[in-house]
């Protein structure tokens, strides 16, 4: 069960990261601004990964917790 939850969290993290990157690119193309330096780009990407991991952790907890409670209520 632990391996499955870690795999689920990893998959969710990558999917959320891709969604955050897509959303950021879609919103920033409308407003051209100054190009970011290398350090600023790396910091933005690290922030995106941390945000994705946090969202995936909450999603995994809710999903697996809900499945657990369904099993408890069934008997």
C-alpha cells in the first residue's frame, strides 16, 4: 500500500506540475514582460515543483483517506 501511495503521489505531482506550467505560460503570453534571469527561472521552477508536491500530497491524502473510510463503512 505504501508503494502504491508513493507512486500515486509521484504521478499526481508530475501532472499538477504540468498543469501549473501550462497555466503560467498561458497567462504570461498575454502580457509580455522582461525576461527572467537564470536564477529567477530556477526559483520559479522550484516553487512550481513545491506547489505541485503540496497539492499532490493533499490530493493523495484525500483520495486514500476516502477509500479507507469507504472500506470502514462497508463493514
